[in-house]
């Protein structure tokens, strides 16, 4: 499904020094597979996730989804690709404070069409129910707990039924109970929808619940 071939990425500091973050990195992920990427802060985990999600471009190498190079698309096509094929869960939920929970979940739909269809609204309701948020769906983020907001972010990431879910430290800002609940919910949704998952995490407890764990070190991935 997803293949990363010889990806390299470097950054130049203010002093002009060049630092290689990813060095001819390779990875293959099958449909429905769950993968964790671990490593120290600054090792390039978020950089890799941003490249896979086409939020950034590599210096060299290519990323293929279902055999098709994603970076052959123009900027508008990449935006559509992100919206329709990739779901993002970040450490901070980034919900819009002026919108209700259900409207936040539906925001990605409005990125590609002017109105919400009945089927999409029904799907939002189903996701919200499956995440135990039905009783707070009309409340705004400021009225919700951190765990509820992060579960809403999961529903938002899944509303366009992506084939790939990217999660960057999704439990990092949660207490243990909320972290365990979110992990269990993501795993259940993966099983139900057969969505591939790549999760970047410092939590080995979360990582061990994935099918494979990779350590990012010196710009390359090593299966743990």
C-alpha cells in the first residue's frame, strides 16, 4: 500500500550548517497494518510523518501510495490527496473553539464541498457514537475534557474514510486513563475499517500494541 523509497531530508541552521535528518530511509506498510515509530526527540519522527502526509517534500527519494508516486501531483492535487486519503491526529487536538464537536468533526468535508451531505452527517454521528461522545456532540471544545477533545480529533481524522492514518504523539498530552481509552478506540477502528496506521510515540506501551515497531536512528529506520 505505502512504500517509502530512499527518502532523504536535510535542514540548514541559521549559521548555515546543514543537518541530515533522514538519510535514504526506506519503509513498506501494507493495507491495514499498524506501525509505530519510536526514537529520541529530534531524531526526525515528526519530519518523516510530515513527508508521508505530504505536508513537506523530501530532498530526494519518493513515496508511493498504491504504487503511485504522491509527489508527482501539483499543490492542489496534493491538498486533495491529504484531505481524502490521509487522516491526521496530532498531540494537540487543534479543534476550532467556535464550533461544536460535531461541526469540528465535519470540517474536513467542507474542505472539498460547500455542503454536508446526509451520508456524511450520518457517518459523523456514527464515529461520534463509537467514540463515546454522543452526549457532548453539541458542546464546544472549551466545555470538553482533554480526552474528549482528542477522541473528537480521531473522529475528524476518520470522517473522509482515509486509507492511511498518521498519529503524532496522540496520547502525549493525556492522562493514563484517557490515553488507554484512546489507544483502544484507535485499535478498534483500525480493525473495523482496515485503515493503515503510522503512530509516532515515546510510549513503548502504545508502540507494543502495533504490528511492527521501528526505531528511527541516524536517519534510518531499524525494526525493533
